[in-house]
C-alpha cells in the first residue's frame, strides 16, 4: 500500500485501478459498522485524513446527499474504488449487507445515553446531533417512548453483530469515548488490526496518525464542511 509511505495528502482520492485490484486480490476490504450516532462519521473523517483514501458507504444518496457533495464523496459507493466502507449493518440481510462482503470490520461503540440524545437531536433537525441534556425534561413523553424503542434496537443491533457477524468477519471494537480522550493509542490499535500488524510502532502510519491528530477539530469535521476533492475515478 503505497499510501503508507507518502506524506499526508491535501485531498483524499478514490483508489486507482491498480490499487483497487490489489485490495481485492489481498482481501483487504474493511467495513466500518456502528449503530447510528455512535461515531461512524467521526471515525470516517479520521480514516480519510490518515489514509488519503475516500471512504465508501452503502447509504442511499437521498439520505446522505449533503455528505456526498461535501466531505464524504464516497456515499452510495461500495465497489473496489473505496477501501473502507461505512455501513449501519448488521441489520441488512446477507444478500444486501455490505459487511458480509468485507474481510474485516471496525465497530465504534458509544455510551447508549449519549447515542440516544444525539439521535433524537439529529432527527429534530440538528445534523451534528448536538447533545441537549435537558431533552428528557422538555419532552418527557416523547423521550420515554424514544428510549424504549431505541434501547431495544440498540440491544438487537449489537446482539446480531456479536452472534452473527463475528462468526464470519473479524471485528475490532473501539469506544467512541476513547477516540476523544486517547486518539493516538486508539487509532494505532485500529490500524494495527487493519494492516495485520501486532503494532504500528515505528511505522510511517504512526507518524500519519499523529500528524492528523495535531490538526485538531479539522481532522474529524464533516457536517457542513465543503472541501475541494480530486476524484481519481474521474480521471480514469
């Protein structure tokens, strides 16, 4: 993977044909799977900045068009031109599921309480899912019903992930909170898993992780962000 030996790119790109063939042949397809509002997009932006490769997703453009025209141009693309693919699997059946086509997976988990507040804020019109800690006091009936519904969905999602997906695909779990408090250690562990290494100590990828973290909030900013991205696939 040549990107490991290059400097941090200004703009991420799709894989060219040679790189795509290499990922395909070596079985390096990676799925990024989380329950909604648990840090999927946050992690995607880290991955794009560190690798310089646009991440794909199996979400419908009708739902994620704002991403496709901005910081995440790989929306609704899951072919070999993208290496890491976002999905809210494992709810989708095997024939449709993106994760069953991957060779390994990353799952970001988050404190359910924070995830639920972020979700209801997102549904209410805040794309960034800002946390309104007084929501349960402002709209108690709506909040109680929402928590009952999503607690069951949250449980079902992770039960299916553990009992079904992990039987077929190696999964590396990351706590969203660890991404916030110890990003270097957390991201190094993730890339060691992705690259089949015991550690990334001394490797160039370790330097890239550090460089991206030093970017501060820009390293993970996605909502409302407009970037100039060179699409390698348009040059084929």
